[in-house]
């Protein structure tokens, strides 16, 4: 017997949690400094697990030169049963929808920046490269997130900085690193669920 598919079977819809609407509307329209942008992203990452709406990860798309807030996304893997619903994917996808383009670096657009509360995982690093952003700002990189939280970040290429440079994506590192780590420690202390594939089994 053949499978019977419906439109509902062939439609994917991902959304931010309800609390994020008010949180976004409460932000200033512009966050001029990298520290202000990262502080907002870290705040969203905390709100996400404190509200039980996802993991402790957030990412924001901003106009690089003015700090205009485009959108901040949070991790939604558990809500939608979708392993690709990471904060970076959510933020980049929403920004592309809002701006009407898959290329956030297209001619005629201001340069856009992605701000993330740690180096993107293996999947999201690829999404950064294809998104068109002109800058990536991260709170830090290294094993701390995996060691503190237990999340699997995957095999990012050893020359990840070079890959960004070759594609014209400027990198800003260690912006509010201690604050980001404190949020991950808060997540770990909450004993929230860590949703690795097969729960981390080989």
C-alpha cells in the first residue's frame, strides 16, 4: 500500500516562544556595542531554559555598523522535535524571512552580524557560512560548554577561523565570556534535560 501524504505532513513551521515577543519588544531598537548585543543574547539564553522552552542557547542578528536589532532566536529543539532548531538556525531563518532574502550579505543590504553565546556547533557553523552575514561575534570557544552542560557540539573544523576569514566574515571573540559561562553553569545546576541524539550513546 502506498503512503498517503497530506499538506500537514509536508509542512515545517518553527516559532519562537511567547515570552520572546515581549522580550524583543522591550529591547531598544539599537544596541550599539558588542557587549550590549551579547548581554541581550545571554539574557535570552537564560530566559529560554528558565521558561522551559529550550536549551541554554541564543543568537541574535544585528546590523553590524548601527547595532539595529533584527531578531534574537533561541533553541527550540525539544518544543518541535527538530534537531536542527538551534538558536542560530532560528535567528538566521527569521532574519532572512523578515528581510526577504536568503543572503544577509546581498547588495543593497547593510552588513549583518550574528551574535552567539558560544562558538556555533558543527551544524550551525555551516549555517553561518551560507547565511551571508559579514561578522560573527561569540562569547567564547573551547570545551567549556560541553564540559559544563553535556551538550554535543560536534566536530568543527580545526581551521574554523580561517574558514570565516576566507569568506569575508569578521570574527569577534570572548565578548562577555564569563557571563556566558555563568549562564551555562546556571543551566547545569537546574538539571534541565540535555537532548543529545540517542542521549549521547554511541
